[in-house]
C-alpha cells in the first residue's frame, strides 16, 4: 500500500475486555513504532521493532500491553483487561531503517474504553 | 535527547509566511532538528530536518542559527490546510535505541482568512 495502514479506525470496548490493534507498515520499511496519544496531549512512545532485533519495549505502560511483529510486516498491539485510562489514539509509524528519523504515521486507532 | 521549547500557539493570515520558532539550547553537536506536523485527527507528518545548514523542500524551509540553539520553520505562503500542531524534535540518528522520537506539546498554528 501507499502508506501505513491501521485497523480498526475506531474501537469501543468495555472495561476489562481485551483488544487487538493492527498496523500494516509501508512495504520495505524495517522499523516500526507504536505511540499513544491521549486527548489534547502529545505522543507517548510505546514500543519499537527493528528487523529481527529484540524490540524496545521501554515505553509500554504496564504488563497489560504487548506487541508482536512478524518479520518486517504486520504488527499487532494487544491491550489486556482494558481500563478507562487506556482510552486514546494509538498511532503506528514505520521508517526505512533505524537510522532514519523520517517516520511515516498511520491515521491511528481511536480506542474508547467504557 | 535535548529538550525543545515552542510557543503553545500562533496565528497567521492566509498567504503570509508562518515562522514557527523552536528553542533547543542544550542541543549537542550530533543532534539533528526534525519538524513534524499533526493535522486534526490525523497521524503526524514529517516536514523537514537538518543538522546545521539551512534546508528547504517543497513543504517548508528550516533555518538553524549558527550556534544551533534555536531554529525556525518557515511556511512561505500559509494556507488554511496548514492549520495544525507543529512539533520540533531534536534527535541523534543511528543510535542503538532507534529513532524513538520524543514529541512534546508543539505549537498550534491557526491560519485564518
């Protein structure tokens, strides 16, 4: 595809349920990032994947959050036992390689936890 | 990474140049300056980056002071579509932790008729 694709675009869930968010990076991009953006706030880094290297999970806020990536393709971010404070836009980005600061972002998934 | 300081908001008349300042007084010699913008309900969009020389592309110009402690993003002819939050970020590329860009709160630019 032409850009980073995220699905679903909107997700409404009940407190305590698990959710899975998907990101399709730009083809050929080896680096993939997940960020979170709460309403009216800046972006918070969550996790970073680079090729087959161990991911940088330093931004994950709790053990309820996890992410996987298959090779250099699709990534999924899973939030278990969702809480109301998890409500935010979850943004995925990819870049050609770890040296590039030029990130391409998707439009995000708006998660609402009731 | 060096911290950046930006005004929270700015207004600009359509057709005029928008000059967005950024202070990064603690920047180190190998840190690049990146600019992104985020239009409402969209993901951030890369605009431009530079190290010490001024840069220009189809979107904007980046002016970095000689001491590199501040920079200005210039949109030469702002349009209503340029209304967005503009983020100034400093970062060392090619580090082991990848480009974990740290986004602050940015400058909300409002372009008006």
